[in-house]
């Protein structure tokens, strides 16, 4: 899958000389399948999700990785860009949908740095009322997305996050998290199909030549790309009916595949979750 593996734009490059004198904020978004890390210059402008973003990496989420293994991995990634975990990182903000990985990251921070991480969880100030029947049920990544989207675009806004599941997060005009919808993600849907249909095989997830596939591969690609785009457009139209209009923002690992063929997506923000994390970090200094 395009852009699904590797570590940002520095994979394979030589480590740069370590820099000093600049405070950096490390943001970590732990998903069920992949973990995204972003390194921001602390105190930089927040006018966009990319403003102040020095580097970023996308790695596989490993539920078995220990705190020391996390430290080695993160330290090596940072050194590729000329920074050091202990020397220049002065803040960490985390949202995690995997409790075991979150626990490992907490242990890493307790051992290797001398400050507490800001973790999106009950009791942390986000600046956004959660109008869910049980606010504790809302995933931390959904809150980060909502905080980031409202900061950039106001409301009402719908965030579509293409991850393990396709999440739809709805923010009101007044900056409240209203709720949304959760659907199976593209990859797990295809995995289920390939697992149940012996005659089908895994295919590259790219846009086919046309909607009417002329081969099994193209038919699968059409169903995946255009089918999920139709799901997005259909759900967004239903949200618009209830809200009376909204801005639509997309993010997530497969956003570049679906966004070009979905008619309702207005803005693509690959680093929306990381932007939300630094906003929450700033509000909890």
C-alpha cells in the first residue's frame, strides 16, 4: 500500500549532527495498526497542522514492544533528524487506542525523561465539551482530531479518519464533540474478503482505470476505492442534513487514496491528529 511503510522522509538517510538549544515536542498517535510520531518545535506557530513540524514517522504498532525497545526506536528516529530524546525533547503528548502500548510508553517516559507526558484521557483539559452519552467511551484519537479540526476550520465540521476503522467525528458550531459514526476500515474489510473468498487475492490499493473493472484485480480496486468513497459521500450528506451544512476534513493513513475520488471531502490534513495533540499539550502545560 502506498505510503504505508517506512519512517517519514528520512528512511535510509544518514543521521544528522545532534542539535541543541531548541525545545521540541514529541507527539505520538498510537493506532491499532500503525503509530504516527511527529516532532514539533515547541512554541512554534500553530497556524496550520504542518507549522513547526520538523519531522514525522509512521511505524507499525507492536503490542509486544517493551518500554526500552520503544526508547531505542524513538531515539534512533529522532537522531536521524539531528535531535535527541533526552536532550532536546521537553514535552510529549500521546493519544492511544491500545492500552498495552500506552502503558509501555508511560514506562519509557518515566525512565528516560524528567517530565510527565500529556495523555488524552479523562481528566485532561482538551477545551472541547464531549456530548457523548458516556464521554469516557470516545477514543483519544477522535478527540485529538476534533480539537485539531475545530482549531483550523471552526464548526460545524465533520472529520473523516481513514484508519483501522473509518471514523466520522462531528463537531458543532460551538466547538462541541457531538458524536459520529464508526465503520470497518478499508484494509480490514479487504482482509475479511480475501480470507473468505478463496478465488480472490490481495491487490494493490490504487484507483483503477475506470469504475467498470475489466479484470478481477480492477474490479476489486473499483469496489474498494470507489465503494468506500461512496460510503464517505453518503455518510457526509446525512450529516449535512442533520447539521444544516458542515466543513469536511479528511485524515488518516489511506486518505491519499480515497480523498481524490470522494466528492464531499474539502480539506485533507495528514497531520490533523498530531496538531490536536500539540493543542491539548499546550492547554495542559
